[in-house]
C-alpha cells in the first residue's frame, strides 16, 4: 500500500557555498531515502531551502559590504546549481524570504501567542558600545561554559552541542571588532518550553525504538536537566517582522522560523502545483511518514523546539479535527571532519561542493560520501580515502563488473542479451540472491541504514565477480557458446538487479547502465530550476519532475534477445597523485 512520505532536509545558511558536510549530514541521506521510496511507489515530498535570515548571513554580508538580501540570493542560486549537479532530488528547494514563508511563520507565531505559549520577558543580552547595538548570537564568540571549547558561538557550542545564551560565554568577544561587549537588558518574546516538557518526554519515549540512540539520549537528557523558555525574537532589522504592534524594530529569531520552513515549503509546493490542499496529506494524515534529515548540531531544534511548536499550534489552515504531525523519525547524522580537522566554513577548511564537482563525477562523490557516511559516529573525509575507494571499490568492483559483462555481451552476442536456454541451479541460486537483496537493502534504506545497504550491494557485486572468475565465459565462448550464454545472461541479470539496488546511491551511472542494457525511459525524473512568482516578488527554486520516471524497486526480468547499446566505462580511475594535489589545494588558501 502506497504511503505519503515527507522528507524534510535541514536548511543551510545562505552565507557560503555548500560543502561535503552538508552532503553527508543531511542532503545525500535524504536523497537516497527519497529515491528509494519513489521506486517503491510511495508519494514522496522532499522539501528544504536556503536559510536566508540567519545571523551567519548578516555577518558575511557585513564583511563583504553588501546587503544580506544580495548575499543570500547569490548563494541561493549557487545552492540550486550545485544540488542539481550532484543530483539532490528536491520536490521543492526554496528559501525563507518568500512571501509565503513570512506569512506562515507569522501565523504560527500568532497562534502560539493566542494559545498562551509565548511570553514576554526581559532579557540580558550582549551589547556593543562601539557599534551602539545589541549583538546577535553569531556576532559573539567565547569559551563554552560546559566543555570550555574556546570558540563557541553565542547560540551553540559546536564542540559539545549545548545550546547557549551568549551571556553564558566565558570571556565573550565581538566577532566584528574583537571588542568586549557589555550586558544590557531588552524585552523579547519567549517560547514557554517548560510547558511542553511532559508532552515532549512522552513523545520521545513512545515507540521510538528505531530512532538513533544519540538523538533520543541527547533530547531526553536536555528535558530531564530542565527546559527553559527560549527567546524567539531578536534586536535586528533583517528577517521576518514580529506581528505585534510596537515591535517594528525586532524580528523573529531564525531558529524559531527556519524550522517552520518545512511546513511553508510544503504549502508552497502545493500552490506551485495548483493543488492548494495537497500538503495536508503529509501534515495531517496520521499514516504519513515524516522524516527529518539533519546534522547532530540541529538535534535540539528538531526533536524539542519544532515538536513543541507543532503541538502548541495544533492545527493551521485546516478545519478538520486533526493535529499537525510530529516527526516520525529524526535520523540525525554525526559530523564529517576534513583531513582529521573539524570542518569550518569561516576558516575555509572544507571541501566545497561547486569546486569538487568541477573535477569529479557526481556518482564518484556520492559513492565516497555514502561509504563513509557519519551515521553513528564522526567520520573523516580524506583525499587518499576518496581515491582509494573510487579506484578499489567503485571502479574495480562495480564498474569492472558492469563494463566487462556489457562489453563482452555486446561484442560476442551481436549486441543483444543472450538467450540462456535453461539456466543451471548455480545460475538460479545467484539470481535468487540478487532478488532477495531487494528485501534486505530495502529494509536498510527504510531504516536509514544507508552504509549497510551499500555494503550489501557491493558484497553482492563481489559475489558476481567471483562467479564470473569461476565460470570464465571468455573461455566458455570458445568451446561451448551455449554455456557461455547462460553465464553471461546470469551476470547481466545480476548487473540489472544491482543497477536498481544502487540507483538511489548512484543515479547517473545507474541510468547509463539502464540505457546500455537496452531499456527505454528514465529510472528517475528530472531535477529542474524554475521561477515562481508571488504578489510582490519572484524567486528561483529547485523542483523534481517525476512525470518521465519509470523506475521501480523490482528484481530484473531482463528479456533475452533485447537489443543493447554500445557500453562505455561508467567510472574513471583516479591517479594516486590526486590526493596530494587536492590536499595542497586546501592547505594553500586556508593557511
């Protein structure tokens, strides 16, 4: 039975290019998950967008001497192109400065205010006497009071993950001029998180056995240590206006309104497709699956704050007696370090997605990130590992299997899939293992165990290689062409199975294989950039057009005699010198 599946992906700050940390932490696992569910036949809605209003955007804009709008729009366009090139199949990748998002965020604020979940409090904040203004959290750095990391931000420590108030920092300093700020009082609206403590604990302890332990433990420890009200407005003039009279110089706090983007993007997707209520199938249907793909630094916002907002609102733009769905699962990934150092956008220690895509194929990048995905612990992107896995696994195991079999079949069987006649028990046994893999790998993908699914697929490819080494069809063809036909057909059938099993990970090479095997049509739909107009403005967004997709999560039924197309190598072997060249490329601009 088909299901509605919402795939919600963390919103990157539009203050710099996307990097492999974004890919490993949220975008690639979400894309693999979405592609799998589309093949199964489920109704997928995958949404995200550029976070336009975060203080990182303000900081970067001030450093460049441009407006935050100019800066975020530039990076938003680069986000669209990079994700289109790497194959992240968003049904909608929009941004948070749309008129639609402003409206939805303000309406949620108003509903929470009317329900009594927002309270006014006087807050002590850091104030720059040199600049005569309050300093938003990302404008401040200092020593973390919990783990004593020396470069903790004013909102969160990247080292230990604790959410912070900037005034908690030890020896705080302004990132603008390195001056020491003073503490001043100002009034803000706060989300009354303690009012949700009982609900949140019940939610997180009910049927969450399949959640990752790091996510559950982090959230429960947070609740049991005592939730505190969290400010949801701030003293800046860039962002979404607070819909309260007299608050014209304050804006909604980005952590409060960015998570609302999952809902507002779903609504925008419905409007863009002239189905204004279609989003409700994902947000009010109790049988819908809602998965949130994020990095571990965003766990508190998605398992505490967003569920609290949803519960507090209850229902929005809906007249039935139904409540907004809480997350089914939040499979947060750990961090991906770079060459044994913590990734840092501000210090330019990163592997930037637009840059790496200029020199390497998308599937080579997707394979390496999938193979070392930080699902349960931090992992490390290193260039020697990239070259080694590309050459010894992607090329030698999978690429070699596909290329030698398709090339051999095309050359020795007149460009057609050979007719095997009656297959032998050993052939049928191998094909049966390939068919059973759809259940095993499907379970891994459903449960967000992406590395395990990839390992199973490659173990199967190694098994097929071993089968070919034992049968040696290049010798069989000389003495017993009928026997060679059985061997080659069995291998091609397995290649066809692996093509589908690997397609959520490697969509481009899987489509090439699909074509070489003689099939027509596209496994997946197209990823396009389109322009959408609103009343006062327009914006570009990434969209997924599934109208041409014919792929299914089904074992191969490769027809004997099918006309093949002349194959070409799927992957490129890399010279070992690439690792040192790329390492130097990183070191020189960062030193």
